């Protein structure tokens, strides 16, 4: 039987797409890189996913897991063709109120989990700005962060266990509700593995109690440096707010033009800070943050008066990338992390790079954890512009790495940053990661060519390095 005949028999005709126009819809994620899938399938559970994996291994075709396709590193782009496995039918949520945990289907939308947990006074802390679309499976695979991960940690801190489909279609449960389970932390290997080791079908996640009180502050500054310095000073003062986000003027103007929220469009930068907890602590912390802002020459400090005002501020922040459509048809978004104490100099350097290349750049980022998102607005149909944007991007990454930063804060490596991995990892590091990949995926079907650069497997088991044609080392 052909590949699609096998898949139709396993999943039913209605869960297999192969018309060119349908395939095209699944040809890319939210990055700019595209591939063409051979076929797109929608399994309903782990057993159906296992059947797909066995079929893929039998036909020796790649499998690309896909949640909502909001990834920004081309992780879900089927650049080698093959089967795109969309998890959106796996969307059961089982909440265990007593233990404050939930088993969640990989295809559940992030925000839907917190909405389901709210009546129990609980929520799921990782809140990527894409949370109204992205899935739990995508969050786990990318170890996603979000504005409120500053105090609570990114997705990995909230995943206790998972059900996953591995090579041969084996369905396993890794980790579990017990704290510190014995044995190797295989769950830890899958979190952040970007679909290269297997497919997560369900995750056991931690839910947190909704805090009794909250204050959201908006501070505006005449320079980006003052805003960035406020960020380091707040953390140095011993306060870890729930969120600490920075938007520069270009970004504030784009957001306000669309939202009409009355944001301070004349400010060079605004800081959005949120503190949560018991009222007494929340009031004290918001006063301290305001004072630190003023010491750094904040020109305005406002506290959201009520839930509606707070929701409007967060809508502005979380819709920032979308607002860029007013400036240009495309954007190229970087995601690097630098030590918080280097924020001021790195920001200055990034603006210098944009100026040198004559590019329109906006910045909106999780400043509290030093996670930068320089965003270049441009028209990707212009080849010269494409070249400049990518050159500028490489300079930005190099600047961040030189400042002691990391390649990605939360968006993952995918293909986007794959060839830059050598700038962060030694040959031995990459070899160790490639060996792990081989153990999990001996058939080489799970999201091939993603994350690890070609030639990562540089030593054989005896420690001797061999070179294949075309400079590929194994
Ligand atoms: C407007 C916007 C704002 C964003 N804001 C943030 C943010 O604040 N923080 C942040 O961290 N990210 C952010 N992102 C990036 C993106 O939303 C996250 O990486 C998100 O977790 C991806 O989820 P998804 O369901 O869309 O995954 P996809 O894009 O479909 O897939 C992402 C990767 O995960 C793999 N994958 C997906 N599902 C599975 C599975 N079940 N098993 C194994 N592998 C799987 C895919 O193969 C791919 O490599 C943003 C993106 C956009 C467009």
C-alpha cells in the first residue's frame, strides 16, 4: 500500500489531507521558512499517533509534529517533506484539583487550560504571548516562556510527566506526579526537544493557585537605557515581579495605533510590571518598583485601576507582533537572552545595527529575564532586503553571544538558529546531543534536520573522528 493508503486505513479518510491547497496550509509555521508536506494527518490519541509513527518508519519518511504552527524557528515547517502530524484533535483536559495538576492533551490551546482551571482557583503559569493559539504540545516541545515566566519559570518547571510516542510507535509515560521520580529524567530530555525525539501526546502539568491580589504598572521613560536600567535595579533590589516587559517607542506606537489604549506614544520606552500575592506585599512591591522607576527618570508611572485596564495593557503587550502588520508585510524576530546586567549596552548595540543597515526595528521583550526580541519589519519579497535583514540578524546574535548570552530564550532552534549552534556548543556537546537523538530516533524520522547542524555526530564510539564527502563529519 502507498503511504497515504496506509494512513487512511489507520486514521480514516477524514483525518488525512493530501490536496495541494490543503498541504500548502501546513507548509510553514510563523517563521519565514517553508516546506511542502507529502501528507497531513490528525490523530485523535496516542494509539493513532503510534500507528502514524510505525507507518512513517516503514515508508522511511519524516514526521513533523505540529500544534498550532505559531513557532518562530521553523520547527514545524516540513522542510524535508513527509508527514505533518497535527495534534489539535488531542484535546482532553483532566484536572486533579486536590493535587493541583492536570493531564492535558497535546493539542489543547494554552489559554484554554487556564480557562478550564479558573473555576478551581488554579491556572497554568507559562503564558506565551501566543497563548490564545499555541498548544500545550508546542509549549512542551519548545520549552516555551512568556511574560509571567519571570517568577514562575518556563514550561519545563511546570511539566511533571508526559505520555509520548517514541520510535517503533511505542507509547510511554515519562515522569509522573511523584516529586523527584527515580531513574534518568527522560521527560527532561523531551521537554525542549522540538519534536526531534518523539511526539508528546499528553502532558501532566502543575497548576498554580490564582494569587489573591495583583497590581499592574506602566512606567514610561525618555530613554530605552533608563527603562533597561530600571529592570536590573528592580531585580537587584530583591523583587522578582510576576512580569517585567519592555516595549520601545516604535512598538508602542504600532500597538497604540491599532488598539487605541492611550499608551504613552511619546516615550522612548515603556515598562509593564506586574506583582502578585497578598495585598500588603503587592502594595509594598509596586511602590518599590515605582520608586526605582522614578530614580531612573521615569516620566510617568500609572497603576491599572481595575481588571479591564489591566486586561487592556496585556492585550497591547500580547498583540504587539500582530500590530507590526501596519508597518510592513513581514517581520523577522530574534530571540536571544543576555544577562540582565548587560541589557543596556546590548540594546544600544542592537539599535546601532538597525541604523547601520537602515532597517525598521521594534523591540518588545521579557526584559526581566534578559530575553530580547528585536523585531525587524520588512518586505520579504525584496531579495536585497532579505539579505540585509539576515545579515543584521547574524550581527545581533553575535552581539548577544559576546555579551554572555544564549542563542534562544524561548522560541527554540528549529532551522532558524540551527547553523548557529556551533557558536554556542563545542563539537563534543553537539556530538552528545546527536547521540541522544540516535538513541531515541534510530530510524531518523522525527523532525530531521532540525536543531542539530549537519555533521553534529563528529566522533564514533571509539572516539575517532571520520570525515564523509562534502565536509560532513560523523
Ligand atoms: C505572536 C506570537 C507570540 C509569541 N510569543 C511567545 C512567547 O511569549 N513565548 C514563547 O516562548 N514563544 C512565543 N511564541 C512562539 C510560539 O508561540 C511558541 O513556541 C509555542 O509554544 C509554539 O506552540 P505551537 O502549538 O504553535 O507549536 P508549533 O509551532 O506547531 O510547533 C513548535 C515545535 O514543537 C514541535 N511540536 C509541536 N507539537 C508537538 C508535540 N505534540 N510533540 C512533539 N513536538 C511537538 C514542532 O515539531 C515544532 O518543532 C510566539 C509566537 C507568536 C506567533
